[in-house]
């Protein structure tokens, strides 16, 4: 019976046969046979570790243990997956209510509709390597800047293997838990999920009036249209720094500057680092941030009249000053190169951009969540043809909000006692 067995033991005294089960069993629903705990535990372990039915079969067969059949594995996966989804969604509601109370305690009163302002971060990830703009699955999440927990999440799936196999339309459709919920472009998934999550926040008496995200103008434009409250967008400084590096690298590849310094990888890294220092040292001060950004290029070219003495060492030792991270410690040179670099930097000194950069916020908590989900729903494998992809995403969200104890809570919700080793190991992980 999968990883469980029923031993039939013959008694010499009374000649009766006793059935001894090697695993306890639990009830599923209101009718039907009991399910063995070992099979359910094994499938939950595959979801938690990011492997599938084939990998579990390799492990058990190597240990000389009969593997689970595909049918048994899928039944237990659906049982466990729905339980994990329930725990993940409940943890999001609990985190949202905590965030709401915390916001009220910090002086953010309810508006006329009983809604409380919350600042959050939002990001989207796709289950495919690269830019993934042709991925069949994706997930987006809203996370708290205070607790770092997930406040809401949603998935998008463009395929369903059961629906695709049902090619004969004359036959009745096979009843199944269809997760097909999207038909547009993969890139637009990010906007679609954002609109859903920002509108669903009203059900929990909160509004995501301020959020941190990448510079996707389409998402912001659609959010302004679909949400019934005002929004304020802050830029993710990590994405901004990466975007600056991309622009500088493209400039070095596509433009030629004769009789000028070489815009090498080392120079680009130096300019990115200076840009990052400016943002972090002038947090919540847009005017000083503008002055600092405008002084980056002149400083690199040996003009220090506008540099702040607190960070520019030229003012301490004008004769012996050399750059620590520029090639050979020398100033950059070349009028054409300087004008091109200043043109790029000046785009980050407009009032709109400065107000987005000044809070010095980022969405790295979302990147951390994406890494956790990626360990359970690896991009090297495809689970998006069934409910499996959604179950694994829910595992990542539950682990983020509840820690590794979500495994014990899942087992308890199914009527299975977690056991000593399960509780001890997951407590030690925390």
C-alpha cells in the first residue's frame, strides 16, 4: 500500500490471521477508505524539498522499498496541497491583520471607509529561467515592509494538461481541479496579479496606498485605474542600480568615444557603487540626493568643487589624492564621454525620480520569497500542467509566514500526529 504495508500474521494457537498495519491511517472526507500516514508524509516531503513522484521513486527503489504508484502519489498530493494552501492563505490573513493593528498603533487612523494605509512591496516571478516572458506559470506576492511576511499572493497558469488531453469536445469534460486562469501574455501576468491583490486588500480593511516595486510603468498605470484609492510608488533601489548598470554597459557597447577613457566593467561598477552610496547616505532628503548624484561624474573626472568633504578624500589631501577603484587610480578624461555619462545621471535627478528614490526602499524580501518558492518549485522542472505548481508556491508562502512549522501544522490539519522527530527538527531549523 505505497510506503505502508499490511502484515498478515498467522497464529499457531487459534489458527486466525491477524492484519498488522505498519503505518497509522487517517480519514479523508466523509466517505471512502482511510489513507496511510506514511504515504501522505512522503508526498508532503516531496513538495517541501522540490522533488516529484519520479524522484521519490528513485529514492525508495534504491532503499529497496516499494515505491508509490502514480495514482496514489497524485491523490496524496492533492490532499496535502489543498491543506497547505489553506494554511498559507490563513497565514496571509493573520499577517495582514497584524500589520493593520501595527499601523493603527503607529498613528495611522482609519479613513471614512474603515481602511488603514499600509506600505508594502510587490514583485512577480515566473517559473522559467531568463526573462521568462513566455513562461506558462507565474506568481506575485505583496509583502510587509515591517514584518517581512506575505500579505497576499496569487498565481497565474496558462496551461492545464487535463483540459488539453480532452480534445474530443463531444464527450463530457473530466471533472478536475482546473488551475487554468490566464490566457494573455506572460509579461502582463505581473499587472494582472497586482490589480487582483490590491483590490482584494479591501476585504481585510486595508489599502496598499504606498508600495515598492520595479520600474514597470504598465503595472502602475493599471493599478491607478483599477484601485479605488490613491497610490504612491517608490522605486526599488536594487532594480534602479541594476538598470543604471545596464544603461552604462549598453553605452560602452554601442557608442565610441575617441581620445576618451574606456568605459570598462570596472568603471561601470565604480559608478554604480557611487550611485548606491548617494541614495543610502541621503535617505529621505531629495535635495541633497540630487546634489550628490550630480557630483558623481565630475568627481570621477577630477572636478571636486561640488563634492561633499564628508565622503570626498580630495579635500583632505589634494596633492596625494588618487581614486581607489578607478583604473590605475587616475581620473577619467574625455569631453564626449563626460557629457554622455552626465546625460544618463541627470535622468535620475528629476523631482519625480528623486521622490521615488529618497525613501531608500527595496523589494529584496520578495526576492527572498522567490528563492524559497524556487527551492520547492524549481525552474529546471515543469509542474504547471496541474495543481502541483500552485501547491508548491503555497508551500513557499507558508514557510515564509509560519516557518518550517508549517509542515507540522499541515499534518495536524489532516489528522496526523507530526511526531517527535518532525517537531524537533523543524524547531531546530527556526
